[in-house]
C-alpha cells in the first residue's frame, strides 16, 4: 500500500519531541539535500558506551534568552557546504520529527544558524517518500508558533554571562576550540567568527560588521582576535571596526599590526631597553658584505620579515652561504633581517605566555636533531621550565612595550644573558597547555572578565 504523502508549504512549524522542542519554524527547501538545526555550545560525550552530543538551541529567531538544552545520539560528523559556500565540519544526529500528526526519524546536522532567517532547515532527504512541497504556500500543517512566546515562557533564561566572539580562520584549530570551550565552561555565550565571512559598513554614526549574508554583529561584549599572518591586514581592519563599535578586543588592532612588523617591533623593543640578538637590515644587495660583518659574520640567521612559525628563517653557516641566501631573497624583493647566531643556545628557546601583564606559563622548546628552529610546528619538543626572574621581567616588559594583553614571548639564553627573539600576538595553546597542564584558555577568558568587571559564578 502506497504511503500517503503530506503537502508542506515553503515554511512550516514542526517539533522534535525527543529533543524537548515543542515547536520551531523551519524553512522547507527541497533544493537542499541535508537538514540543519540551529545549535550552540555543541559538545560530544559518551553515554552507555555510545557517542552522543549535547547542545543548546535558541528556538526563537533573534531571541538569545530563550534556550532549550538537548542531547541526542551522534551518528556521524561530516563536512557540509552551506548555501554561501562556507565549508564546516558538523555533528550529525538522528531524532524524531513531528509534523502535525505524522512522525518519522530524520538525520540533522548541527550548526549555528544565527545569521540565517530560520532556526531550522528541512531538506529533501528528510522528506523523501513522505512529503511534497508547495512553494507558494506556508504553514499548511500547523500554526503552533502563533503563541510561541507562551509556549517557551518557562525556557527564558537571564543572560548567563558575556557574549564573546573568537575572530579567526579555522574553528577546528586546537587553540580556537580551547578558547571556545573555556568561555562556555565559565558560562559565557561563545561564537566563532570566520574572518573571511565578515564584512563591514563604515559609517560615522552607525558602524556595523555583517556576517555570512547579513547578520549584524552588534551584541558582543568582547572579541578575541586570533589572526593568522596571511590575513593580518583584513583581520586587523575588522578588529578596528569592533573597537569603533565600543567592543573590547583582547588584543587591539594596533598592537597586532606592530607585532607583525618584525623590524618595527624589534626597534620598539630596543627603545624600551630590551636586549635582542644583534640584527641588521638593508635594502640593497650591494650592502651584503658589510651587513654580514655587522652581525659578527657567519654563521648567521636570515629572516623574512613576513615569516612565521619558523618559516622563512634560514641558518647560513658560511659567509658564502650567507651572501647567496641574502642575494636570493633580495632578488625576489623580499624584506629580510640578518641576525647573529647564538650557538650556545643549542637549538633551544623559552616561550613565556603573558596574559594581562603576568607570565602564566613557560616552556622550553627544543629543536629536533639537525634543526636549529625550536618551533613546535616544525617538530620541536616542549618541556616545562621555570624562567629566571630576569626572563620573566623581559617577557612582561616586552608584552607591555607591544601593548599586548596576550602574547607569546620567545627568549633565547646567550653568553650575554637572555635575549628577546620575538613577540607573538596570536600564540598557540596546544604545545604549552599540553606540557604544563595549565588552563591558559581559561586565563584568557578571566582577563576579559577582569577588564569588563564581570563576576563569574565559576570561581
């Protein structure tokens, strides 16, 4: 016997009884393959030996105070491309859909749909064999949302904490995930903001930042910029725009910008009485010989001004090698620094993590065999170390000179004493949290709470 198909309009009120969602307005779209449900604070867990996921949902569009907490079996995690072309990894759950008197199980992907017109998208896979769509009609099945405020009156929560955005490029990066988790644990509403999905309106009286097709980002208390070097210009432009909208940014745009200019930052540090390895800079290949002498001859280090994570850093062991590397870089019109090689450091440096004027954690990074760069991304190892009082003083002074509330300060031990190598405005958390077991992400959130005079219930 052929099953009777229901006729749906282009938008419908539906419910998910197993999730405790009595009604939610959905966009019915047979052009979309998968179905998606709005979700925030998404967290996987194990229940009775099976994979589950818990999440919160704001079932009413443009209402952040009404919250339903849900949990469901997790059936998959897959990459999904949105209508705007954005690709993201989403958790997939299976639950019961109810439309009027009809019920059937469907799969849903979980994603933040704040910027979309509907909290729910019903795709064709969920309707296959059960429903047809009349795109010219709406609410053919139910009008249960007509009294939605009354339905959800017991689900209204007072604002639990701050609304904090993480302005970055990759939501799956360890550092970004940890910051999101730390904020949620401390009771704040966290949202990941992909830099490439943001755009801005410059206006003297009403500056705005829009996100993913039109949502205006105007309700944030704080922004944590995590800007990769390749997108410094645009990331800092967005950070400045947030600052213009009176949103607190954990690191300011001006501080991030100057930290990314290696030459300017070294000049700034020297002007604040902080010692660095002897460094040279020149614009013409004709100056190569004197440039090499200036830093004590070979071996020496050649650095690209725009390099990061140890990329664009070369050890030239002889004068001839140094001349070849310098001239090769300059033939490409690349801006470079040459720097004395501190042989006695033996491939080791110290990373001090500074937050709000205090060294909260420190590690010693050691280069792998045959390598002189100690960066964790290049295979370096990390171990806990207690920095000397002088090293701590240098780290704090360097962060202050750069006007950074959060900084990774790299120091090298030499026969002349500790020397500052670099100050990083978006330091990674994975190596240092893994080595020290210190909740650095949580300390970053606490720095925001302190600045905004917010008393967390997590203390």
